[in-house]
C-alpha cells in the first residue's frame, strides 16, 4: 500500500445561540485537533428537552453562523438524545470535543473515540448575551408557601430572570423563605415589594389573587398568577382588560398547559388522528390527612373543584373549546358545605366531557380522549404528562409518545412568561386570556349552584 494519509475527524455539538467569541474560539480549537470538523447544532425542540429554554436564534441562523466561522467542514442537526453515539459511528469520528464546562459528562464516549474537553473562553456565554439583550426581568414572589418554594427552585433554569424579593403579610414566613431560597429582600408591605419588581408571581391563597394581581397591574407590573386566578368571570375579564390597557402581561400559571408532552397531545387530538373527539374525561383527586388540611378547606372558596378543577378543565377547554352549551355539577359535600368530590358534566355540539375532582374521594387520575377513530390515554398523573398512548381498534396500530419535562415542570410556563414580557407581540396560545376567563366562568357557575350550609 502506498503512503496512507490518516485524516482525523473531529466532532463537536452545541446550540451556538447568539454566536459569540467563545463559540468562534471553540470551533477554531476543535478544528485544530484534526483535519475535518463536523459540527452538530441542536434543534430548539432538543434544547427544550434538555432544559435549555429561551433560545433566541432560529436553527437556520445558528447553522449559518457556525458555517460563517469558516471552521466547519460539515454541519449536522442534533435532535435527540443518543444521537452523539450514532454520529460517531456513522461519520467515523476520531475525536469528540466540547468546552470544559462539560468536563466528565461525555467520558462514556471514550469507548468509541478520543474525548477532549477544550478550555472555554472566559466572560462570555449565550446566556449572558440573552440577558443583556432582553434585560433581566426582576420577578418578585408574593406568597411563600409550597408552590412558591417550588417556583423559586425552578427560576434558575430560565435565563433573563432574577428574584429580588418575596412578600408575605406574615414577615416571619417571608424571612424564612428568603433565607431558604437566597432571596435578598423579604417584605410584608406589598407596595414596597412592588417597587422592587418588574413582574410578580402571585402564589397567595386563592381569594387574595384578584387583589394582589390588580394592585400589581395598576402599578405597571407583569403578573403570573397561580391557578385558579379568580373564581368569577367578570373579575378575570377586568384583570385582562386592565393588563392590556397598562401594556403588561397577565398569565395564569396552569403548568400543564406548557408541558411539552401536553402540547404534543393537543396537537394529536386536534389533528384528526383519532377522528372527531366525542368525549374528554379527566380527573384529579388528592386525599390528605386531617392534620394537613389547609387552604383547600377554606369556607367559601375551598373545596375540590376550586382547588383542583383548573387541571381537569384544561384538556376539556383546550380540546373541545370554550363554547360548551351546558355545564352541570354533581358533588358530595362535607359538614361545612365544601365539595369533597365533584363531577362537572359538559355538553358541546357533537361532544361531551367530564371533569372529576376529589379531596375526600380518590379516583384514577387519568385523561381519556375518545374519538371516532381511536382514543388517547394518559395514565395517572396525567397533569404531569410525560407520555401517552394513542390507541385504535386494531391494537397493532397503537402508538406511544414521550416528551419528558425537567424538575417540577414550572420552568416551561415561566420561560413563556419571560418571553412574553420581553416581546409583547408573542401570542400566548398555551394559556390565553380567553382560556382563563372561561375557567373563571366555570368556577363561578359551580360556586353559584353550591348549596349554602
Ligand atoms: N463555549 C466555549 N466558551 C464559551 C461559551 C461556550 O468554549 N464562553 C463552548 C461550549 O463549551 C460548547 C460550545 O461552545 O462546547 C457551544 O456552547 P453553547 O452551549 O452553545 O454556548 P454557551 O454560550 O455556553 O450557551 P449557554 O449560555 O446557553 O449555555
């Protein structure tokens, strides 16, 4: 054999969002490791899957920028986990490389090729540039209970956001939350608290949502409000009208509405794949020991439907729409007249739906969407959807879909909220004003027919 030339093939991957000097240096050094450089650029979908939200540049722009560096011999798209290994085999890769921020993460590839971690360029990152572009949204947290705690833990996964202050009328609760979560300011004066924030996450008891949200909007602050936002349609309309007039974002935090698998499910349900949807049945029940009974049992506004109903109502209105022709409720109540189990029956033209909520009755927490060609089944707990099945008469045709979410799943609604604050033009179709107004209207109808004891 005449002199064989050993060409070394190098591969690297990244989002390459808002292409910067760090990316340029990385590509240059990666190219210098061998003769041919292949660069894998991640899709937005894959970035969202691995918890990287808020990517600014479209895939095409990011690929163009990598090409523009002049170091890449070939550019490919990375769209799923496990692709790196198959790429190494497919392209006959000799060296896999990424920045040193990933040190150790890809050692498992050493069985297949050389793995090299390159020094990062200091003082620059896409995250930094995204923050500079949009500015940081200072998000105050009103309320310091369990959901606020979870929320605070998720904020660090969304770029463009800081949490400068927490509010609670009980200063001791605010203080201990601030200590626990590393929040600089804790306050029991709501107006002062608003002065420290651009946006407010309202995670206070239900009956106080309206007041806190309204004061925040009137002060020109964006509001992300826990569910149920309000329990009366007129109040919901008023808040959205006010928000529009003040030019601020108001969004109801129904986290399931923003989860990747739920969005996938909606797309499939509405695509006609299971034919015409004739029935939506969803349930959310939670039993709790007597000693843990809290706000769920508040006379007047407590009970299973107001407490839990936002979840099972979500697929009903997202799939069948807002124009139901009738809604009827059946409940069991406790000694205070609070419903411990409620079935809401909806009628639509050509479809029906049922929502079940329980604080004193336990049921299977599944979502079942029945159509003229098949059905979609999401196993309990469906509101934390990560996978679902699409089933047909012929079981051979059944399909299973997966789309995992990270952490408590709150980061997805939060990322959408921050994006909406940065770009008011972005239409929020996942949980729109109309959706929230409809939900408040259903809650109101339920409360109006509840027997007073
Ligand atoms: N990189 C680097 N130096 C930097 C930033 C990134 O060497 N200052 C490298 C990363 O280690 C990775 C590649 O560039 O190998 C693509 O990284 P990417 O995640 O797209 O860039 P980041 O700026 O780190 O993005 P983010 O802030 O979104 O994490």
